[in-house]
């Protein structure tokens, strides 16, 4: 703490009295707008400053004092809640151990998995609060018997005699047929007319998936902006000071040997990341124009080949889904149930291997290989899910096909009487298959591989070694599972509950795999870059799930004999009906205006103005950052010049007392840097000394008056530490 009063000492003529300085400082603090909490003074002095800032002769009102006390209590409660949340956070100890042993990049994967678990629990809470609990509490009236439709289906498939029928309950659980009449699927939700109910279950069921997607989008976007890489704001030429990490990374509060080992690994991993990024930046700066042109041509060639492979892969997924849906009554129906998920898993397993092989043929740098392969893996993963969704739509909803039942009922009513349940079952099977594949790969591939590598020795086993824990691959797997969950919010409302259980178990499976059966990735990942990449891929998956859902809700006819929207041409038609029943004419006209094209023009103008303001603010912030960086470099250069002057004028201790020539070794042993072993940022080259001896005193003024033996006593007592001493 800085004292407000100074000890009186001898003063030169013209120097103000300490009382005058103290009064001037008090006046400055009284008029300053800096909060008292941020001032570097003792608590007693802060109380004095706070009293000085009170208006003279005016008593503080009671409500003002109460407001200040309330703000203080709220701040303390908020800080206590944050500490409690950090202490009771899910998997905090496990995340700390993983981050210390394997780095923040791998830890960010497990943190991302916990974030997805929270998103699923939030979606489940919304669905249970607005749909399930009102449905159980209000007990809406019976909707009556289902419509008895006589379908004219020429050439429809009939059940063939001798077809194998499996009544195994386990198989029904895996395919979802055991839960067809439960609230897991859309078809089990039935209510009466809207005019006879106080609470609209239909509207809640319709808006719950949309609200879940909106909240997930906001949470993902907030986390994405929060995890932006620091270099994006500071520029590509910014290099983190390694000296700061060397001298300030250790936590001196550590008293346990295990915690010390974890902290050592964490610091080592941070240095690996910094050195890897510095080496990559140096290689990029050394490339010539001819090399860049050759790399660009090779990029184009490799990307064309990989693009053709992706097209073939998604075509295989399309035909597998179509064949599975068109041959439901065959004897191989047991295997055809999981044909689309199996083809998707095979494509996503073989695709990265082929991508890596093609990229390695071009002898790219390691960073380029990883980035190119990762980009196409993301494209393949999302494109496979998109093609699976489109193939289901073409088969069930007759998108792009001409069929008699589709013309009469708006969907393939001959083969799918409740098409929402059919789509929900397909997404349910895909989610189940992804989790079973994760379990099988962890205990049937990775674990035996580790046991064999540890048991046997030889050139082959040394080449095989343990499996590398690849963060991007694992992230794409859980993002694909989350995308499937979002796609099934309307058809399978309780799918987030199932995915929450899968994510909870996946955390422990992946933790066991990482600690026992795998080795860390050879390429370290920075936590900020990894988090930004995770959220970006998750946003793409969210968009992939939201587009088909919006199309189905607004344009596709609901099933005639199951679900909540049996009497509506589309689920969204319940909104105009409720508006007509519950709002006055003025509110109806206002909503019609908000949904019309006339409102789009002022909305577009307002969004343009907001975007212009945001861009202007961003550019102003960029200019301010640039000016601050230049000012920082200038200040460092000025300090470096002062250091050079001092290092030239200060001899080694003990040598200035003896006359005679000084050895070159003693002069060369004196370091010329405050950053031994590391170049200080903005440090200039050596410059010629000014004529005549000069020193710099504490006030920053240059002095040419030597003391005894040519230098003042205060200068002789100062010496820079050597590298060996540090």
C-alpha cells in the first residue's frame, strides 16, 4: 500500500512543503472520478477519500446509503456464488488433472463436452417445463378417435409369408419400437381442440424446439466470442513474451508433490505451444512467391481429389438410406435397420484416412496437413448428416418425387402412417449407433492395442505404438451426435435426455482412454484456438439442424392419425389460430404487419445502421490497438537506451577501486539486457556512446558530474545480474 504522507527530509530551494504536496494530492483524489476501490491506498485512507468526496454540508440520504449497502451485498453474494460454482463444478478435479498432464488443448475438448452436456440438460428442462408437466398436470380432454382413412395405394407392399419376425425386446429397444407409444416420440402426444384448453400444449410443443435452438445458438455464440484467439486482436506479428512465462508461471502456493508435477507438465505444454507457433510463423515468412504458387497449385489438385471422394461418400449414404427405407419387408430387415448409420460410420472412418494419405503425398508442412485434413473431415461429417436428412425427406416426404399418396396427403401415407415417428426412430437409431461405436472403439480397439504394444517388443510394435488422442476427431464425433439430437427435437422430444446420458458416459470413457490407453497428440493445441474451432463447427451443426426443422414446421403436412397437429396443414398453422382466438383485432393487425413484407424494409434499414455502427467501432478499436502497440514499442526502446547507457558506464564491482587497464573478459561478461537469454521486444541494435561520461539519475535527467573514481556511489552499487546467477 502507498502511504498518503511522506517522511519529511531535506529539500532543495524551490521544492514545495510536504503539507502542500499532501493537500494537492488530496484535492486531486477528491476531484478524481476513479472509484475508491481501485486506488492503491490503505483502507483507512480510502475512507478518508470517500468522506472528502461527499458534498460539503450535505447529509447523505438514507436511501443512498441503503443503495450502496445493497450494491456491496450483491457484489459479495455474486462473488461467493462464483466461488461456490467453481468449487462444485462438474468434473473440476478431472479437468485440472487433464489440463496439467496433457495441456490446455486436450482439456478444452473435455470442457467442450461438459458444455454440450449443459446444453442438453437445458433443452430437456425447457421441454419438461413447458410440455410434459402441463400435459400431466392439466390433463387435457381426450382428442377422440383417430381418423379412419382409406388409403388408395396401388402396388403397395404386403407382408410376405415366411418373413422372419424378431420379437426380441432388446432389439426393439435398439430400434426405438419399444418406445413408440411413449412420450419419447411425437406420436404419443395427443390433446383436444384449442378452444377447449386453457394452456396450449400445441404451441408449447412447437415453440420448445425453436427456443432450444435459439438458446443453444446464443450460448454457443457467446462462448465462441469469449474464446476468440488473442492473436486475432493483436495481429499476426504479435509474439507472446516467453520471459514472462519463465518468471511468472510457477504457483508458489503449491505444497503437494502431485500438484507440483501437474504444474510442471502444464508449463512445459505451454512452452511447446509457443515454440510450435513461433516456428510455424517463421516458416511462413521464409516462403518465396514461387513456392507459394506451387503450393497453391498442389492445394487445388488435392482439394479436387478429396472433393470427388466426398461426393462419392455422400452418394453412398444416399443410396444406403433409400435402399433401407424401400426394403422394409425383406427378410434382411434386421440388418437393414442399421444400414444407414453403418455406412455413415464407415464413411467417416475411411474418409480421414484417405484424406491424410493424399495430403501426405504432397509433402506439406505438418501444420498444413492437419488443417487441410481437418477442413475436409468437417465437410464430410456435416455433409453426411445433411445427405442422410435429405434422403429421409425424399423417401418419406416425397421431396423431389412424384407419388400418388404424396399428392393426396402431402407425404408418403401408404408406407408411413405416422411419418414423424419414423423420422424420430431413424435419428434415435443414429444416436444409439454413435454411442455404441464409441464404446466399441474404446474397449475393442484401443485397449487391446495398448495391451499388445506393452506386452510385446519389436520393430512392428514400436511402429504401431499406442493410439494418438486426436482432439479434432473426437470433437467431430460429439458434434455429430449433438447435431443429430438437434435434428430430432421435434420428432423425438426426449432425445436430449438420451444424449445427456451418452455424453456423461463418454466423458469417463474418453478420460480412461486418454490416461490409460492413448498418448497425447504430437501437435499441441492452444486452448483459445481449439475453443473457437469447436464452437464454429457446433454452429455449423446447429444451422444444419435448424434449416430442415424450419422447413418441416412451416411447409410439410402433419400425419393424419397421430400427434398434436393431425388437423393442421402444417404445424405452424396453430399460431394464426391462437392469435385469432386470444388477441384483440389491434394485436392481430400488429402481428400481421410484423410478418408482412412492408416490415422488412425498416427492419433491413435498422440492421444496416447497427451493422455500420459495429463495423465503425471495430475499426476504431483496431486503430486504437495499433497506436497502443506503437506506443508500447516506443517506451520499450526508450528504456532500452537508458539501460545501454547505464551498462556502458557502470563497471564491475571491485574493479573500479584498483587502477590499471581492465581486461576484455570482464567487460564482455557484463550482460547488456534485462532479459537474459531472451531478446527484449523493441530492443534496438548497439549504438555509439555519447561523448563524455554521463549518468542518468532517478529523476530521468542526464548528468555529467562524476563522483569518486569517475562514477557516483549509487551507480557503483548497482550491477546487472548475469545469466549464470539467474
